[in-house]
C-alpha cells in the first residue's frame, strides 16, 4: 500500500513537472499550446449512459440500433475496445468515476435506494471539486445516484461534490423517461416536465452553456443520461425507426439518447466549442438482464460478444462502450485496446486541467493521455472490481493485468483465469494450465482485495421502505 502510494506520488511528480510543457508526439502540439506557450486547458464533456451494453451502439456492432451521432464521435476520435465501468451496477460505478477510487474504498458497494444512509461521503474528493478549485465551471445534468437522501441537508448533494450547477435526479427518471417529475435544479424540485429525459437533459446542458456558463472560464459538463435503463419510455418517432421489431422501444430509446447527444454536440459546434474540447462517452455498466422486470420486457440491451450482463463480473457486466474525441490530440478514427477504467476519469481530467491528483489517499485510476499517442498507461494499481451481490456467483471479484483476468469468490478460494486478448468470451478457463501465472495474480489480488476491504466504511443498519 505504502509502496503503491509512493509510486503514485513519484509518478505524479513526473506528470507535474511535465504538465506545463506537455506535448503529445504524433499530434499537433500547436493546438495544445496557446500563443503564450502555456498549456491550454480544454473544455470537457463526460457523457454517460445507464445500462447501455457493450454491443448497443452501431459503431460497436449492433445490427439494428442506429447511433449516427456517436458513430460520428468515434470517427472523429478514438474508439476504446477495452473500456470498463468501475462496477457492474449504477452507484458504485459513478462513485468510481467521481473519485478515481475503487468504489468499495468509498463505501459505495451497491446501488443506493431512495432514503438510504449510503452516500458518497463529503470527505471524498470528487473530480468536480478539483476542477472547480482549478477554475473550471462545473455542471451535472441527469442521473446522480450517489446518495440515498437526495436534495436533503442530511447528505452531500451534487453542489457539495463540486458542481456549480445541477439538474439531476436521485436515481431513474420517474415515473418513466416520459414527462419525469423528479428532477431537481440547484436544490429546487422542478415538478413534472414535458418531454423525454434524454432530450430534457440535453436541453438543460445546452441552456447552461448558452446562458449560465461564463466563457472566460473553461468548463466541465457531466451529462448522465437515464437511458436506456428501465423503466423505458421512447418517443414514437424513434420507435418508428424499428417498426416490426419487438425491441423497438429499447432500440428507439438508444437512438433517442444518441439524438439528444448529437444536439448537444451540434450546439457546441455552433458555439465554436468543439475544436479543442475533450468529449468522452461511456456507460455505467453492462446491459440489463433480459425480462428482469416482469411485464415490462424492455430489457433488450446487448453485451455484444461478451459473457454475462449487468451485475456480472464477467466482461458483459463491466466492459462498456468508450469513445473519446479530442481534436488535434487524437487521430480521427483510431481504435485502442488499452484497458481503461471509470476510475481513470479523475486522473485524466486532472492531467488535462493541470490540476493536482489527491496524494493523501489511494487513487486507483491512472491518467490515460498516453493512450492518445499509442502508449501504454502507467498503472500503479491493477484494474480491480468487487461486487458482493454479483449474479456470477461464486465470482464476486475480478482483476485484470495486461491481457489476463482473474475471477475470485469473496473468500479468495475459487478462481478462474482468462486471456482476454485470445478469449474475450471467457470460455477457456486457464487456471490449471497457467498455474504459475494464476499463483502470481492470486497473490496480487488477495493483497489488493484485503487492503480495499479494510478501507471501506460500514454503514448503520437501515430497513428499506417498500
Ligand atoms: Ca446502471
């Protein structure tokens, strides 16, 4: 642990020293440096879907779903083939994105029900808080799901975690994506809204850029769509695109989100904000399990070629689409297979902003800027996931190092080992034939698992009201 923190500090010294004059080889350095020779701080958009599967976008191989705006983003930037969420379920995945830390360290172990005592604690340092301190304007629109007592003084709210402006819901849009009535804008409930949540979220983001953001400051905008999480509702015109498909409501829901995302990109284009903006799109976990909600039958998400779905420790639960566009710094149409995790967002945005990454606590993520110049990420902590309620029992823990992934039960007694580069479907368990590798990975995993387990806080007992 001490070693890993020290390594991280040493690494950060290197990054810190290099930040002022950082040039990305292979890219246009002139666009990265202002006329005065100072590093230009980009505007940032982090768009997130809810339960969008690895196979749910056209550019990730879906045979029917049309996602022209996200396909365009990939064509203009980089498609990540090995992008991971920090967890196979909503709240921990978001806690990992916001803090750069494995969510189990923060005490966010599972999705957070309404009124639960569980929340992202105030002492956690969110990326929004760091960016705000560094002079960024910060905005969150959409699903928050990082506390149980939403919009209550009893727990930290988006503003407490560094968002200047927020237009958010505790969890899903209710009663559905259509005419939701649970959005809160900067602490004030807004009542029933007309329209669909993806469009409302895009409208608010565009309105914030046009009317609330001060152009003299760089901005970081978190756009966290509810789509395509249940309960789904889709505008008829998007369902019509899939006439004859029983999955039309789901397919159309993804296309409607894509359309809303495209409107935001177009608005940024119109405001001349795209030329040097860092835009990332990803999902918080794998696709919903088919027909989990009886009578709804809207869970038609696809993990593509991967094994498992949401709530699984196999790839389908945690591997998600990941697209990054950063003009002048990423070669258009490029593809990277470097493993990237939701916890990498905080260090990456800090590197882009020239802000310091916290050194007083364990940070699991790593900056991904080297990927844009075709280099490997310098990780001090392996990619690690733990979800005690995983449907892939006994496997509730996973770790990836390079091409290799180990799965384990919570007691660290049962293991599987896969080479993901050769076997992304996780069909061939090599635990027996790669005994030496298994032992080495077990050792690393057990140490990390224990360290994170010890750090995670415990919560008071609480009974969920039905
Ligand atoms: Ca989710």
